[in-house]
C-alpha cells in the first residue's frame, strides 16, 4: 500500500501538470486563435494561479487523507476521513479545472457573437 506522503506527492504532481496544461491552453492558445485577447484574460491570471495551485494542494491533501484513512482504526473514523478526503479532492479538482471553465466561458461568448449556426442551417 502507498504511503500518505507518496500519495500526496504523486497527486500534487499530477494536479499541477493538469492545471499547467489547461492554463497554457487558456492563456496562450485562446489569444492565438483570436477567441479572446490577452488583455481580456489578464485579470484572470492571478485567480487562475491561486485556484490551480491551491486546488492542487487540496486535492493532494485529500489523496493523503484517503490513504491515511486505510490505516485508521474504527469504522466511524475511517468513514469521516474518507468523506473529508472526497470533499477536499472535489474542491481541489474544481480549482485545477478553473482555466478550462474560463476558456469555456470565453469560447461561448465568442460563439454567441458569430453566426455559426446560420452556416449550419444553410
């Protein structure tokens, strides 16, 4: 079985990698595709860093608690730790996915301002 510290480290690395890929997609690819300008995305950069890195830490902490719960005695204590680990992981992963949501909002705004649906009907 995995050690809690190893689970924390592995989860932190995976979540940071996922966040970095999504952040590059949001803050580098969207301006190059001219879906959103860099000036429109600039105010969101700090929040994206906070949500991504903070979310990665929360998700990693959730993984560590889930592994630590396996060695805990008592069914009630295990259940409590598993629920806490699930909640931390869910909130953390939402933070990691913040750039994806942000890119989706800007992409939908750009799609609403075009007549792409008319081209499908013609």
